[in-house]
């Protein structure tokens, strides 16, 4: 039972990431911290915490064979996903972004099938196509309702963020059995630290020229300490204690939790269109994840 609730804690931490990132960057009409600073700064903050963790636990350096997958995970999870997400959230609400990013578990399964060469059933690919189509239709309806046509640039950024995160997850999963889940996220952040720390200091905002609200700074600290670091500890430990098969289903609640947190944190409004499409996308993710599992092997004679 403890593993299940740790999984809930981890998913809740991740769900707050969308409204917290929007709060940190502000909107195009009311900008706060720049998306580049939020991306590199949160990674640098998590990297410093990771150095302390690895020193206290006396963790060994990864072997040479681990660095390739770790670098792929850095590109996807440390840089790609946070940057594209922060850029998109300057233009769209967290509620809107929650619907698009609800595809993440399904796209991760697609990335695993393509990168690792895993075979999947035709029905799984049908779910992947259906889920993607739902997201495209939702984004098109939003753009059309605002007087535009097609996909808005922010929607393309969000789709890119989903792809980047899913690829990073797959590469990180390749070394998790040998390094351990907590050390994978720590080594990812440490590997990026020579880039993220100097860049974050160089991009440090000039608050004298453009003041930044205290709430934006607090949101920045949250995405650096919790979204990028501590949330993974709760999530991975919950998967370990409670079983990945059972606890991973909690992730289906993440888009709805993101929507709920966006109401008090950002003053956003829930609407029937967003909730309806989020429910439909989550349903395809649920079915797709079931179909992506390999068939159970028959016991040996």
C-alpha cells in the first residue's frame, strides 16, 4: 500500500509541473523568467542536489557503456522536454497543455517499440494513431476557435516536448536495471551540470530592469527541486515497492491533476472541451498500454 501512495505522490509532483512552469515563465503578455533560464536553471539546481546525493551515498561512476543512454536521456528529459514545454506555456494555458501531454505514456511505448525493436500488436498502433488524432483535433479546434487554422506553434512545441520526454525515458530505462532509478536521474543531472550551471548563471535575470514576482521564483524552485529531482525518487520507489504494473496506472490521473492545480495556482478555468478530450486521450493511453505489454510466455514443459 505504501508503494501505491508513493506513486500517487510522484504523479502529483509531476502534475504540478505544468502550472508551475507557466507560473515561472509567465505569459507572452506578462513575461517573468525566460524559458531558457527556467530550463537550464532547474536542471542546474537538480544537478547540485544530485551531486550531494551521489556523494552521501558513495555512488560509483557509471561505466563507459552507460554514458550513451544517459546522454540520450539528458537530451530528452533534462533539456528537450523542459525547454519545449516552457516555450509553449508562454502561449497556451496549463489546462490546454495537459491535454496534449496526456499522450506521453503512449508515445513512450511507441518510442520503446521503435528504439528497442520491441514488437507490438496492430491494435496498439491503432491506439497510438487514435490518441494522436484526438490531440490534433483538440489543438485544431482550439486554434479554429481563436480565429486561426491548423496547429498553433505552441501545439507543435508541446508535441515535440512529448516526443523528447518519451525518447529520454526509453534511454534512461536502458541503464536503470544496472544503476538504479534514483541514480539514473542524478547522473543525468550531473552529466548536464557543466552546461546548465554556467548557462543558468549567464542567463540570470536582471530583476532591476524587469522585476520578477516572488511566485515565479517559488515556481522555479519547485520545478528544479521537485519536478526535476525529488518527484522521481517518490515515483521510482513507488514503482519498486508497489509493483510497476499496478502503480504505473496512477499516471493516467496526471493530466486531470494538472488541470485541477491550474485553477488555484493560475486562475485558469476548466472547460468541457478540455476535460472531454483529456478523458478520451487517457482512455486510448490506458488501452494502448495494455496492448503494448508482451504476451505472457507459456510455462516450460
